[in-house]
C-alpha cells in the first residue's frame, strides 16, 4: 500500500488522519453530557443540556474564523519562510479571541436571553439551561483561544497536537463530570463544571504543546511585528469567513425548523439522517484540513506545481471517500438508522427518505475540499460568494418544492445547497484563482 502512495499522499494523510480523529471526538463532549444527564431522573435535564449545547455550538461556530483565518495565513507565512509572521499571527489571533470572549462574558445575559427567545424552552428546561449557560460561558476564553491555537497548529502542518488536545478534553470531561454528578451529588451544575474544566484543560494543554514544539521560535520572534500582515487585511478575511459561516448556520437552523414544522416524526427522521451527513463531514473535513495546510504553504511559497498537485490529490482522496460512503449508505443506511432508534414509526418513516442520504457524499465533496483550499489561500471573499449563492439556491428550491414534495423538497433543497457551494467554488477557481498561480 505504501508503494502506491506518493510523498504528497503521505503528507496529506499525516494531516488528514489526526484531523479526522479530532473531528470524531468533538461531538463526544456533548454526547457525554447528554448520557450523564440521562440518568438524573428528569427529561428536563436532558433538554437543558441540549438547548445549552446548541446555544454554545451556534455562538462558537460563528467565530470559527479564528481557526480558519489563522490557519490559512499561517500556512502561507510558513511557505514564505517567515517565522516572525507566523508568531505575529498567533499573537494577533489570541488577542482577537480574548477580546471576543471578554465581550461574550460581559454581555452574557443578553446573549443568553436572545438564545432562549429563539429556542423557546419552557419551565424547568429554561431554568436549568440558564444554570448551564451561566457556568459554561466562563469557558469562552479557553474555547475561542483554542480555535486560534488549533488554526495555528494546522497552518504549521501539525494536526497531531489538536488531536491530542481533543482526546484529552473528552477524557477529562468524562472523569470530572462523572465525579461531580455521581460522587458529589451535583446535577446540571456538575455537568457544566465538567465541561468548563475540560475546556480550560484543553486550552492549557494546547499552550504547553505550542511551547514544547515551537518555544524556541516563539521566543526568538516574540518582539517582532511580522511584516506583511495588516490589521485591515486580517479584519477583511475574518469578516468574510464570519458572514460565510452565518450563511451556513442560517441554512442548517432553517432546515431543522422546517422539519420541526412537519411534526415530531419528520423532525426525528431528519435528525437521524443528518447523522449520516455529519459522519461524512468528519472524514471530509480531515482532507479539507490537509488541503488548507498544504495549499496555503505552497501558495505562500509561490510553488504553483506543488499547489496544483496538492489540490488534485486532495480531490482524489475526496472521491475515494465519496465512493466508500455512498456504498456504505446504500448497503447499511437503513440498518444504521435502526441502531440509532427503536421507535417503529420513525424507522418506518425514514425508509422513504434514506435515499437522500445516498447522495450526500457526492453532493458535498466539492464544498468540503474547496473550502480547505480556499481557507489555505485565504480566498475568503470567494468562500462568502459561494455560500451566499448556495443559500439563495437553498431557499429558492425549498419555496418552489415544499408545497408539493414536502420533506423531500427540504432534502432536495439541502443537497442543492451543498452541490451549489462546490460548483460555484469550482467556477471561481477556474476563472479567478488558477490565473494567479
């Protein structure tokens, strides 16, 4: 097998595989919290963790530019062999992360109340959600700071450190939450405190790994500004990525709300089928991370041949994953849904929609890989344009098809959204970016 792989393939896998492991561990933080609260004797505890977890997911996802922008700019600086610029980027990203986190803590009450108005929990769920939020919000500096550090690690072609941090966070979260809940009698407070401890532990571990592997470089260039990076350029890149993420969040939240309006059974079916999309995304994102790290490095170095070969090889790996997941979903899609639930009416209803999951890998591969390439070369405006166009397509297809196709129309709109992102990015690459190589 090794002889069949080129050196570039091995480089891609060295970044992609640890990234895939990291991606898979991310949802475990929420899953552990749900599993623990599921044994506390009230459904209100589970609801509070679900609502609170969703609030933080949306908040932190909106600030994902801290990771993406840092990754692309750092990989380019690395390709240009400008270590002072790499150090300066880390310093600036951590400063921005701390400023945003401070604002979230300062305005935590209006942020929390806005989220509760949108989610509309009632009774005990609302009360427990407030408790959970009020504790976990103090993890904002650690979570956003970790975004900056992980982005910097990826830009430095290092995906093993984020993997180690992700695994450590989950282990710490499990141990601390279990101890606080079952040995000290805490309930939602214990789960929230366990998450908080895990977040800060992950950040501190990342800082230690950064010092271990890059301490000499950090000390050598600590006082240098890092020429070539303006605050205005950093703001424009982060602004575009923020708006692009807002488009994605809007579509996904509308998708959930549209399913909910069709009743509990359809909502459950869509939730189950979305797990198949998420499973693909965890793997595809690994190769997207490899694409952003390597394409950014070669773009910064001005090595057009290596850049084009990297894009080509990443798409070949994406195509292989597409074929594998499509086959797995055709063969094992329905049995997998049976593993997730034993509710007969949900399983029966899902049979009519599972075929949409078969198309998910093929429709989404372009969006994932191109996102990685565009992040690497900091083509943030192109990412925003493609996401805006795809969101417009999603809402248009939904409006046209929902009266007759109902939930099938919703899934058609979602797949058109993913496909459009990839197609528009392909067009932008061919007509704009490739000319600059």
